[in-house]
């Protein structure tokens, strides 16, 4: 099912979603799938997995397991980075054959200079256009929106985009939507007023599709500084003031991050926006705590077992299997 259809099913209902990225080790992948399974028990509208250009097969495999074993509507990121058209079509055909209908179309590599390879696409607009021309309406296509403008056009000296650059970025976003994108997912931000202005500016130029705010909880100070620096995200003065005295206390930073994200989400929901996307950084506690604070989920319960995991006793007759302990049948994605 397309994510856009799930969002529009009941526009009065608040929906949330999670983002994950592919780990680098087999153990990391196994741990991530277990974590996903616990988080999916809380019924997100969808989950997405970022694209790893250096190991495309890993992303494709995780996306398949998300859709068909963990049984959550899955959106796979797809970038133009080092991707000739035949590789892009291989990825799209693979996920189509596995029942995935959702793609987040990106240029990729905004943290370094993007190189347009021979036989590849130059930008996300090219990718959206190709997907629609080749696959018709099969895929739901999401594109990225940048409330503060794309990092490429944010100036180093003042951390701002010029009004002209900002307007040009908005016009490009509209071209992506006009080419066939049906959903916008935003870059992280920590000032809700910037997000509200962005949504209003989009509406003013005729962008009518849903705009989903991307929320990144602050889990640790160094990671926060790295990500905001990479994305050139403005940090409100009050956030800096709150973090500075506690930056070496990871538990305190995480607690503040949960508090801040909860406040941001409450303001967004009060503004009439009914969708929230949480950048989890492959961690569950902060994301679930935020949703609990918002009253969107209940206290965590023991989740159903993964359908491919053998019982903990490996078939021995003494003791209970993990399935017996949890009291659930293996997941069936058709139910």
C-alpha cells in the first residue's frame, strides 16, 4: 500500500513513522531487525530505510525483511549517487517484486560534493521523472523538503540561505511534486516556526501534497552537533542554553532531547498537522518515550517473536520456547 494512501485514509487521525539506517555488520543488522520488530508493535504508518550506496544489496535485503517479515509498510530511500540508470532500475524492480510500493527519491551526498556519473541522474527531479515514466502509478514517491533550504545553498558565514536561494529551492521542490511526487518529508529542524513558515510558503506556490515533519530526537550531544553541522540546521538559542550545562551527561541530554521533541510535536499537532516522522538513528527509547508523552502509544508490551527466529531453547523439551513465553503466533503479513 502507498504511504500517501495510508496518511489520507483518515486525515483526522495522527500517524507516526520511523526511520532507520543499514548497520555495517551482520550482528548489527540482526539487532536492528529485533528493534524494528519491537517498535512496529506500536503500529507506525510506515518505516523507512536509508540507502547505502556502498552496499545496495544490504539495503534491498533489509527493505524486503521489513516489508515481508516484520510486516510494516516500508519506504526505501533511493539516491542518484554512483547509480547508473540500470542500477536504479534493478533496485526498483527488486523492491517491486518484493511487494514494496514506496520510494524516497533523493539526489544524495549533500555532505560532500555530488558527482554526476556517466549514465546516471543529476538530481532527485530526474529520479522522480524516471520512476513515473517507467513504472507509472505503481510507486508512491516521497521527496525531501528543506525548511531552511538545501544545505548546498546555506551560506557558511551566517548559516542562512539568501531569500533568492530559498525561493529557488521552493520552486525546485514544486517541480519534484509536479513531476510525480505525492509526499514531502522534511529535513530535521529544531525551530517549529521555521517549519510552519516552510509549510505556508509551500502552500503559497501551489504545493498541496502532505508535508511530513522530520523530527530527530537529541540522543547525545556530539551526535547532535555533528548532524546539525552536517545539515546546517539552525540551533535555537534556548536549545544551546539548555544543552551547554549538561552536554557531558548523556542521560541528561537524552532526557532533554525527549522533552524538546515532545514540545515540538505538541506544537506541530496543535497547528493541525497530523503526521510525525521520527529519525530514530536506530535507537528506540527516545522515539517511544516521545510517542508515549504524546499519548500516541501505550507502555511497551512484549512484542511478537520474529517469524524467522528459532525458539531460545533450540527445540529442547525442557523449558519454554520464546514463542510460548510471548504467547503469540509467528507473524503473518497477510493478516
